[in-house]
């Protein structure tokens, strides 16, 4: 019996180091093991240690951690460590408290849709004391759309479903609904605090589903977003969309969201001094057919974006406020690069229709 346990221990170590070329001693022990009639079901009865290394889930390439079979606190998705471990995807449902870096928050019933009234809450604790921020990636995020004004005449309100969160560094009032797949957010988590995510659903006749990747960002990480940036882009060029922007070419396209006050930041890369914005779509007010670009403090009062403007030689732009149903291409050398989004608490559908929000491309300009 002693001999068998010894053999198992050595096989376990071999799995742990993921060695492709076994050293002499292990090779002979293995051969002995087979001679003794050892097989894998037997190994399952004994603790085999597997080094926790990153792995990719077999079904959808989600990032996970290689763990020992049976010790995965999540969903097992494929094998790793030469078959001795399982790729463990940390996937959690409503009501969970999580602490593990790179965890996926999913709706109850996931991957099926949720059709229920409820308040889904997740508490997120720091993986270790050196965490200052969370990045939420909405891999998929489909909630009920904001209202369309039927009955009341006032649209863009998240009346049925809401996604909201509270960071330990104080609240963040940004509340969203609708389709936000592909969007992301940064959330500060300070001290010994716990961040909380709330997804409230108030109608049991609508399908909704979500899968949110939560990454814990160390305090001194280069990927930490600067203070005040709800969204943070770090590429030379990219696409920025307002929450619930859905590219639909029918008049009944879902609308932008009321009550938004947040800042989108773009990291100025080394050797780049300016930034150029080009809108693929822009409609924040008065989208009645003929696109109209509106600029200026006096004209943009309800729903608008603020883009600080400065020419290359340091001359201020006439105005930083943009609204209407078109955004003309613009360049600015004002740093940090940012777009502030402001929407009011209403949308009178008698005078203000079809405002879908924006989809804007940015490209950084070399110095
Ligand atoms: C996972 O990624 C690999 C390599 O990029 C790719 O070949 C494979 O098709 C992906 N599998 C899934 C299920 O997405
Ligand atoms: C969490 O994982 C990400 C991505 O793998 C990594 O960049 C980050 O440093 C990790 N956070 C902590 C606290 O280890
Ligand atoms: Ca509007
Ligand atoms: Ca409005």
C-alpha cells in the first residue's frame, strides 16, 4: 500500500509541473504504476495537486484557471495539466460574493434567458489588498430597453430594468438598461470595501441575459483608469458608443438613455498629441430626418457631449458642446482626451424623436 501511495504522489507532481519530457525516475515509476494496474479512476480518489496556471475554457475560450478536478469553484470547461486538471471558469450567479480575479457574472438560468422579476446582486471583494479598481466587460448584456414614451409622452427612461453599481469609493449614479453588449466600465474599490452590482428586473414577460467579466486591477497597474473615467480606451484608434447604442436603421430604433453624466477617457499614447473624432452615427436631439449639427452652450442644453477643444497651436475652440443629429468630424489637441456625456431626465417624444445616441470613431494624431 505504501508503495502505491508513493507512486501516486510522484504522478501528481509530474502533472503539477506540466513536464512534457519526464525525467528518468518518474518514467520508471510510471512504468511501475502501470505494471501495478493503476488507472485514472484510482487517481481521482487521491489528492493530485495541480499548479494554478491560466487556461482557456474549451467551449468558448473564456479565461480560467487550471485546478484540480473537484476543486473548481465555478464551471469546469475542458482539461489542462496534461489531463490531470480541469480548466475552471469562475462563473457566478445572482446572490454571489466573489473574490477571485477574472470572474464571470451571469444571470440565473444562464445560458438561457431570465424571465423574472427580481433584484440580482453580486458583492465583489478585493482579491488582495493591492487592488484599487474593477473593470467590468459586458460580454453580453441584454436588458429591457428604455421606455419609448408610449402613454406618458416621455421617453428614454430605464423603467423596467436597471443595471447599477456602488463602489466602495462612493456611489456611482450611472444607471443603464437596454443592450450594452461590448461596453465596459471601471469601478473604484478602495480600502477594505466591497463593490456591489445590482441588476433589477421588473417584468416577467421579457427575456434578458448577461455575462459580465470582472477583472481586478492592481493599484499600480498601467491599465488602471484615471480618476473619474467611467470608460477608458487605450488603443490608438477605436470606436466609442453611447450606452444602449444599437445600430438599427428603422425609425423605431431603441433610444439613448436619460440621466447620464459620465466621462469617457482615451489614453494619449506616447508620441501622439491630438485626437480626431468622426461619427458613424450621432443623434442626441431633434433627429427629424435631415441631419443637423448643433454646437454651442446656448443651443445644447438637454442632451449633449462635451469635447474640450484646442488647436495644435493652443487656440481654444469656439465651443466644447455638441448636440443635434450630426457631429461633424473634429480634431482637438486638448489633453487628457475625453468625451463627457450629459443627458437630462426626460425626452418629450412630441418634439424630440428617434434619438439613438452615438457611435464615434477616434484616431490619435502623431505629434
Ligand atoms: C479558441 O481560440 C482558438 C485559437 O485562437 C480558436 O482556434 C478556436 O476556434 C477558439 N474556440 C472557440 C470555441 O471560440
Ligand atoms: C487579474 O487578472 C488580470 C488579467 O489576467 C491581470 O492583469 C491583473 O493583474 C490581475 N489582478 C490581480 C489583482 O492579480
Ligand atoms: Ca435626446
Ligand atoms: Ca433628453
